[in-house]
C-alpha cells in the first residue's frame, strides 16, 4: 500500500486529533502517502480530500474536537452513496482507509471493506460503548469533565443541603454515569443496563437524611430517562429540595487527558500497521493494556456490557 486515507465520523470525541496525528505520522514514517478526508463519509462522497504532511497535524495533539471535521451522512448507508465514495478514493489513488468513530462509523467501514476497499476502525467516542476494547478514545476526558462538574455541584449541594440529580451522556451505555458516579462518590447511579427501584432510592434518601446526611448526588445516564422528570419525582416523594443539572455537550469537548492522548496515539498507529499488512475489515482496541484487533463484523454483532461488578460496588459504597 502506497497511499492511505483517514477520516473522523459520527460524534466527535476528545483525542480524535491525537489519533489523526498518529495515523499521519505513522504512515509517513513508513513512506506511505496519507490523505485526509474532511467531514466524514459526507466529505468522502463529495471528494473533500487532501494530502496531509507531517506539519498538517502539528499542534493538534492537545486539542479537542477533530481537525478533519466530522459529519453524519445518511447517504452513505445506501449502495449508491458508497459507490460515489469509492469512486473518489480511486480518483485519489487511495488504497486503504482508517475510520475513527463510533459503531455507526464502523458499519460504514465494514460496508466499504465488503465493496473490496480495506478499512480499519479506531474507536473514537466518549461513550465507551464499543466492544473489543476496554476504553474508547475520549472516554477518559469526558469522565474527568463530569467529575469536575460533580465536585463543583457537590459544593453547592452541601452548602444548601439539597439533593442534586446530574444527567450525563450515555443513550445506550452507562459507562460515563457508572465511572463518574463511583469516582464522584454519588449516592445513586442510574444506568440503562440496570433496572432501578424508585422506592428503594427514596428509602435510601430518607434513611440518609434521618442519620444527618443533608445532601445527595444522583447520577442518571440520559438513556434512563429525563433527569428533570426524575428530579421532580424525587422532590415530590421525599419533600427534599432537589435540583437538576443536565451536563450536555460540555462532556464532548475539551483538551484530551494524557490517557486519551496516549490511547489515541497507540491505536492510530496500530491501525496503520494493520492496513500496511493488508489486514482490512479490522478494528483496533486495547484490552488489559495490550493492543488488539478484531473483525469489525464480530464487534458489531457483540453487545456492549458495563462492568456489573463496578455497579455492585457503587451500591455497596453508597449505603
Ligand atoms: P457514530 O460513529 O458516532 O456511532 P453515527 O451512528 O451517526 O455515529 O454514524 C456515523 C456515520 O456512519 C453515519 O452518518 C453514516 O454515514 C455511517 N453509517 C452509519 N450506519 C451505517 C450503515 N449501516 N451503513 C453505512 N454507513 C453507515
């Protein structure tokens, strides 16, 4: 392979830039030309592609977002859309593609590989919801953003003796809620992967109040339901003053943590190695701190699970 491409797709995550940088530098290190595709699959279809040099990715390792921009592109879900994309790749003489994104982006990469165009997926999403890797690029940064917010909200919760419900991202995956809740000392954590018992939550809040505890933090993943509605229910049932904070998109931005930069650098470079070995249709990850790769199809067929032992621990520590 003499010329490869790289794109970022789907929801952005902090560390995507570090991954792009690693892909570009690793390719050039091996004397392979590297082309950046802007705006994800939309830019691929439109031919929004340009050659990248060592300097093209200078000064981005510490920046959130993605220098290559990202997009959602429904047209790429059609055969015609993908054929247009492949035409562009051929026009530029690109022989393999690194796709940095979430599971939707992986689906596009799998389809491209089926069209005979080798792709390697790199897990870039704050949700940590991609099987085959212990961590996705951006998760650690998002987690630290959430913990910073919880710590600040805790100050006010303590001063005003209130209950706080904090809604965090995670439509299908509770990793952000679970890790942030555990690290932030939350009394209750609600995740999409586990049912909850409202009576038990109310009881625990009341018991805590009786033994002098005047404030509580409840973390709810957005996939469980509206934090605002949940907060209203809690206030009605307990009569404790309750406030709600929906953290929203602040969780997606910001300078990546050292852990995310290192992860992105390792995974981006490894993706290039696989492509150069002619191993398309793979996705890379990290398991037990070792670089691994899996068949994209196998990963897309696997369901993400949260660490149930951590969920149990969070309950044990917040009795
Ligand atoms: P993420 O990668 O963060 O999960 P999305 O689910 O929005 O984000 O997917 C990003 C893009 O991947 C979509 O806009 C589309 O272009 C492409 N994609 C998603 N699903 C498919 C599919 N079934 N076939 C081809 N491309 C897809």
